[in-house]
C-alpha cells in the first residue's frame, strides 16, 4: 500500500508540473510562496503535525506526500491564485476532518494513506473539470465522507451524486439506520429499493415510518411492492397495531383483515388466535423458516396474557379458586401453557400452581410430552425451569413415559450454545439447583460433560464456555467433590460473604428493608421491631421509617420504612423518604431486604441500590426474579424463596444474619443453612429457600460474564 502511495505521489508531481525527468528531481523544492498563500501552508503544516498524535505507521513518508502535494500545487502554472488556494484549503479540510474523525471513532487511523491517495485522484478530476463520482465510488465510505466536505470539491459537478452514493454506502454498512437516512433524503434514486429491503429486514420500523405524514411516509404508501403495500395499509388503518402481529399470514394470504376483525373485539378470542399463530410460527421456525414480525407477535401475546388473564388471577389472590380462576375456563391446555411461559415475570406462585393444575385437568389422559409437542416445544426450557422452580418438575415428568422424560431432559441440556444470549443456560442452571431427584441430577451431569467434551473437541468456544461453567457449578453441589467455585471460576466468594465486603469506608454495615402497607405488612413490621428489644440495639423512629443501630460489636445501621396505608400510596412515600435519608447521609446499603408478598417485589427491585452485596427476597416467587436483580448488581449474593416465603422463617433467618455480622463474623452460608435447617426442621417451607451458594442461575451469569471479560 505504501509503495502504491509513493508511486502515485511521483506520478502526481509529473502530471501537475509537466516537466522533464531531470526537472522532476528538482520539483521537490518549494518555490517562493506569495504572501497571500503563506497562511494556508502554515495551516497545512500544523494540521499535518497534529496527525502524528495517532502514531501512524510510515508517517514520515505520508508527511512527505502531503508536502509534495503542496509543492505540486505551487509549481502548477495552469492554476491561478484562487485555484491554488482552493486546493490548499481543501487539503487542510481533509486533514482536519480526518483528525476529528479518528478522535471520535468515525474512521480508522490506518486509512490515512488511502485518504491522501483518493484526495489526489479527486484533485486530478477536479482540475480536469470532471466529476469526482468515480473516485467516491472507488473509495471507502469513511474516506468519501471526508472528501465531499473538502472545500476543493464544493463546486464539482459530481458532488450531489457523490453524496447520494455515500448515503447508499451508509445504508449498506448500517442497515438499521436505513429508514432514518431515507427520512432525511426521501428523494434519492435508490429509495424504493431500500424500502423494499427494509420491509423484509425490519417491518416493525417500516410500519412506524409508513404512518408518518412526511415525504418518506408518502413514498412508502405509494410503493408497489406487495409486502410494503401490506405494511403501509396496516400503518394507515385505525387499528393497525392489532393486525400487525399477523403480518406474515396477511402477506402470504393465510388470513385476512376481515378474519381478524371477527375476533378483535373479543379479548379471549383474540388471545386464542394469537396462540394458534404462535404455535404455527414455532413450527416454521423449527424448520428454519422465520416468519415476519414473530417477535412482535410474541410481545403482543405476552401483553394480552398479562392484561386479560394474569392481572386478574393475581389480583384475586385472596378469593376462592372458583372465582379466582373463572376467566381461564374457555382456555385450552396450550393457551394455559402460554400464560405461564410468557407471564413468568408477573405470575404469582399461587397463580402458577392454579394454572398448572387446570392445564392438566383439561389434558385428561394426554401425556405431558404430547402437550409439549402440541406447542412445538416452544419455550420448553422456560417451562421446565418454572416447573423446577415451583417444585413441580417431578410431577410434570411423571406424566409421561420414563424414556420420554429422559429424552426431554437431554434436549433440555443439549444445544445451549445455539440460541441467542444465555437465558436457556440460566434456565438449566436454575433447574438443577431445584432438582432433588438423584437420577435426574446424574442425567444432567452426564449431558453437560458430554457437551463440554464435544465443544472442546470441535473448538466451539461459546459452547465450551457455557458447559464449562455448568460443569463446575453442578459438580460443586456435591460436597465430596471439594470444588472451590470462586477459585475455579475466578469470581467473588459464593460460599461466604466476608464482613469486610459489607462494610462501608467507615466500617459500618448499612441495611435497607422494604415493607408494604397491607394487613400482613403491619404484622411483619411489628415482629421485626420486637426482635431488637435487647440492649444490643437502639431504635429511632419518625413518621415514615425507623433506624435500628447496634450498640456494641460491628457498627450496623438498619433503616426500614413503616408499612403505611398502601391504598393511599403512603408506603411508597415512606420508602422514598427512607431512600432519601440514606442518600443524604452517604449511607449506600450493602444489604437490601424485601419484606412483602411477591406482587410487591417488582417495586423493591425498581428501587434496588447497585451497591447491594446481599439481597434477600423473602417472598413467594422471589427466586424467579434473580435475573432482574443481577442486572442491577451483578455480583450480589441472593437469598430467595421458590414458593411461599413465611414471616417466621424470614424473621429467624434475618435475626441470625444480623447477629452474626454484629459479632464481627463472615456469613458462612453452608454452615448457617445447616443450623437454620435444624431450627426449621418442622417447617417444610424452609426447603423452598435458596441460599446464595445454591443460586446456580445467579452464579452462572456472574461466572460466564467474567469468562467473557477475560477472553476479550
């Protein structure tokens, strides 16, 4: 490349000066520069010098190339003063724009030789009064964008066409920006072609632009492409969003707007149609045929499941089951299945168990694996994870032949690298922690080991990373394996929480507790206060929250809002006041505790501090919100309940944690859990509590992210 640049530089001087070979050897010397052009040469010298900041290979050669350009301009007798100023000023523009673009990451510094070469070629074309378009077409997009801003070419006959070509290159390099670019330049000659491509690539975005009352919207509406016309028709209709999730079927003639109209006013019938379409789409995707807007359909289906059914059965949690689940009567087992897998973030434990029961009542003698086949195994890993999390996996697997149960669990563990993200792998990790069936555990261990060996042999890095972490985690669950998870996976300790990690810079442990103002909240709060009646603790109180402080041992501050009337939103205001107090007094919490039902948990998570090192989700359903917590505080230890958390267990467990810290000891989870198991040996609900060292989903996320960071 450098040789090509040097040769071109020599050729450039020859063309410009039209001198003999002998004269060319003297052409490197700068002639006397008139006063009116000296400033432009000084500016070029500064612009050239600053480029050395980037430590570009062969920079001295490139500096000489720039200098020869200046010499050739000054020696070219065919150029008048204005022309010479134009080209000198233009080169200065090129160098300054390049400098700025490198600094802001818009161009690679290694493209400087290409830029100088293209600038020389474009200069030749400009001198010959020809269009610079051929050079812009040949140049890289980033280089072309710099050239069209140069003062040298602002009057060139090919400038407008060059800008259009660069817009086309921009659309090709960044397809997701295509419609935004076209909205600013709707009259470009290639607009119709790119609109048709956008219809296939991102119909959702095209829908939004098609409805706009501007030039691009009009162009989309007048487009003759059948798919574009279908999208434009929906975008300009009154209820287009209701139909849009069925775009693929509408476009291919499998359904009509009239057929959708027949059910659109009936929420149950509309939900049923979406489930039917979702199953059809899942079947097609299984065959590598991806439908248009399939994600939009799933989003709409999730939205309807929540609005029409889940919110109602959650809201009636205190009602009789006959009343609570009445709205589910018209639904088929498949439609109930989608309530669970698409409503996993909202559904309460008791709601899930009620839906599960009714699904199998409706299935009758149909086996569980037949039900999964009927939904084409869509989201089956999420279904298994939820069944394991709610202690229903053994029941589910018992509803099919043992051989099929084995095949299902093998499929559950296999192919985790073939999906986007690592949600499926987290589902597998979470499930293993919940499984007590030793045969099932052994099967999963064997499949993880087999997949790890296969990935290693085939140098599949992603699969190897996923199965390596799972292999370590699963084996660590057996104490006799003596696996140090922290050391092996290079993550913070998971079996212990060092007291030092929980202390702030002043050596104090700060704990934030969220209470809620329902009838249970008052009782739980009063029990909490009674635990600090000894002289080891001091309680301060105001209208909205209490502050509990240790009087000896480790300095500990526990701030808890009062469970004021939820119907007037007073509990939320008390929580806000508590949080404000912590901020104003520079007391970021290292422990955050949720004290309330699962339907309040989202509110706690939304207020969760990123400084939390230990998070206690003492409510039913808390275990299934691990991912939400870890998005905020990726290395937190989490204690959660898979099902119904109880006030007695929560209070006893927290009392042990507080006292252990006050005595200046680290939190040793295995030892503590062993003691708590004895304390609550007669309370079967304790088995549903998951300590940090058994939160395999949370540990997987932490370990996998660390592994990716180390490999970058």
